[in-house]
C-alpha cells in the first residue's frame, strides 16, 4: 500500500502534483525534493480555464490570496495573427459550435468573410476588454477565462500553500536511483542522503530523471507534425501607454510563430522556431526587430514535442515536462498537468492506494489520448496557416502530418462548419471540443463545398445578434480597472473559504 510519495522536482508540475495529492489524500506523506542549482525552466505562463478551476474549485485555494500573491492577469483566449484573413480570435466559450434556433445554420457558415463579434467574449477580446460590466460598474467575472501568470511567482505561491498543507520540501540534487521490486526503491542525493518512497513522481522537467533516464521509457515524438524545436524568449516592462491585453497573441513569424503574454508589469514574448530554417542568431534578430523594446533576459530554450509512451511505469508517474511536452502554441502543458493529476488522484483513491497493473494500463491509455489530441489539433494550425510564403511555412503546409485528423478535414471540406463534424474527430471528448477545430478551419478560411446562401432575414438576425455582442462589449471593463476592483480590500469572491 502506498504511504509515502516522493516528488522529484519543484517546478510548477512538482508543486501542483504534491499539493493535489496531499490535499485530496491527506494521510499520505508527501515530500518534494528539488535542486536549487538546476533551478526551474521559468516558462509556462499562459493557461486554459481548467487551471483556475483546479486552483480554486479542486484545491480550494482562496481567490483573494491567490490574486494578492501571484498577481495573475486574465486571458479570454488566443488572438491568432494567422491565416489568409490575417487574424482571428479563439475564445474559451463557444463561438462557432453553436446554432441559434432563429438562424438557419450554425455560426461558422456566417463567418467566411467576417469573423468578428461572433460571441460576447470574442467581442470583448476585439475591444481589449476583460469582462462585461455589471450595472454597478464592477466586472462580471465569467468562468470562460484563464490566467497569464509569471512562472516564478506562481511556483512561490504553490510552495507556500503546499507547505501549509503539510508537504515537506527539501533541497538536494538527485544523482542516482536504486531499483526495487515495485520499480524504484530510493533515490540518492549528491549530499549522500538516500530518500525512499512507495510512489515516485517524476516532475524533473525535460531531464525526466526517473521515467526517461532511469526507466528508459520510449519517447513518442511528434516531429512529423510539429517542426519547431527552439524558442528565443525576452520581454520588457510595461509602459504606461501599453494596455494589458486580455489574451495571448500567437503571431506568425518567418520560421514559426511568436507569443505575447501580458502580465501586470511585464510583457513577455517568445519566438518558437524550427532550426532547420533559421539559425539562432537570425531568430534572435527577427525577434529583436519585431520587439525593439525587448531587453529583459533574452535567452534560447530547446524542447522536443512528444510524450513518453507510458506516463506511469511501476511506481513512477511523470508530470509536467518530465512526462511530455507539446510546443506551446495552445498553452497546453499546465492544462494537461491539472487534468492528469486529477485522474491519478482518482485512481489512487479508487484502488485504496494499491493500484493494479490494469489500472496503470488504463491510466496510460487515457493520458496518451490527451497527448495525441493536442498533436492533432496543433497539426491543423500549421497545415492551414496561409499567412506567409516563407520556406518554413511552405514546407509546413505541404508536409505537416495531419493523417490523424484527415477524416475530419475531408468531412469539413465537403460539408462546411456543421456540428456533425464532431463525429469525424479522432475523439469527440477532446480538450478543445469541436469549437477549437472549427475555429482553426474557419479562421484560416479553409475552403469547403457546401456554402450557405443566407436569406435576407437570416442576415438581419445575424447582424442584430453581432451588434448586441458588440454593444455589450463596448461597455465592458479593461484588465487594469478590473484588477483594481478585485484587489480592493472590500472585494468579495463568491466561493472563497470564509475568512480567507
Ligand atoms: C518555450 C516554452 C514555452 C512554454 N509555454 C507554456 C505556456 O504558455 N503554458 C504552459 O502551460 N506551459 C508552457 N510551457 C511548458 C512549461 O515549461 C511547463 O508548463 C511548466 O513550467 C512545468 O515545468 P516543470 O515543473 O515540468 O519543469 P521545471 O520548471 O523545469 O522544473 C523541474 C524541477 O525539477 C528539478 N530537478 C530536475 N532534475 C533534478 C535532479 N536531478 N535533482 C533534483 N531536482 C531536479 C528542478 O530543480 C526543478 O525544480 C512552455 C515550455 C516551453 C519550452
């Protein structure tokens, strides 16, 4: 029976995992060991809506405290500077996978030429507004938001909360491990200590010390679909004339794309590129030209997209970059982390802390599904981005492997953005829903045969609906003002623990 858990790694993956296990199964002894000399990766700052849900609803962290310590900003979605139309917005609520009863077709059929104000969040994003405004002037904070959060600040608050919860934290560098009947019996530290446990969590980042190095689990690469392998990262301190944008921007670049993430006091940018088409110096040059203000710690990070075929082997389960990573275009790493840790906790509880081989097998199948979903979704981003004709983008359009999602593409191209497309997705219950896939097809203006000739009445209804969204959004509230509201000592969060 599992009694002691050792988490190797004190990055966001290590601390979220340790905290989730300790909070949900408090009888377990949970220890985090991390190496200050290795440090944390320091990227991973854009999230999806399952992240606030995990923090506040699953872990019960007080919103008031979280906002005070972690200083997040809100993200309503991603602005793609992408595709033939130049730009489109992907929000966290439904825009295209919806069909109003007073209109003839689902919304995607009306967005061929003009994909703006198709929903309230879309209309808010377009106007740089974070939320609608309530009658009393305060922000109406909807659940369809995620956060931008500085990696180091986030880890600091996680460590504080984890320690309060009873997680032990020790500094030390793991230099080796000892095999035992259940898998790993102990890890050895540089300072001579030997740490034992019944369950080992590998959250050691790209080093994947236990799953990758010690157990030598095979890695499944996504390099036929996702060609980028490096990022140059930098940023600058926000100027007074620069509004906090309530979305992540993904901008097409010569040999990849660049993110922009708006924190309260910093603007962070990163150019994700394919080194087969551009050298590090050229990428840094293009990055600097695009971002003349960027000077805060410009650096290059290497990565590979893919995952270890089994995330749970014997008594080792990997989380975060130690288990896999898919390039950051849809900010999926923390999303997958929160989702997988909830699955692991469920499995541990249901097995009375004595997980069986078949349970591990099921866990590995479920987690592999989510990795593959991300690969399929991201492959569409590359296949259909017609914004630039650089050598990289020509090859991306010609050679990106989209075979895993070809049925969906074929169906879409014959029938258009209908809700029936969902039945041609590899898995209907993926993390992006049909919505995400439709946004990529409609946003990139991928041609389809079955066009809709809307009646004049239909067009009037659509115009009226868009005007309603636009006018509510125009009365909305920007991030700066909304942050001032939630930081005010009198602000009350629904659902926070009493006296928090
Ligand atoms: C370019 C890029 C952009 C990204 N953008 C996003 C994004 O926008 N959104 C998102 O969700 N994710 C993003 N990610 C992924 C992001 O890195 C992770 O979400 C997140 O930071 C998790 O990191 P981690 O905890 O797995 O690893 P790390 O932060 O690297 O932590 C590893 C920990 O293990 C410890 N460790 C390692 N080896 C040893 C050892 N031998 N002994 C002791 N301790 C050890 C380290 O000291 C550290 O504490 C991005 C990744 C890259 C590469």
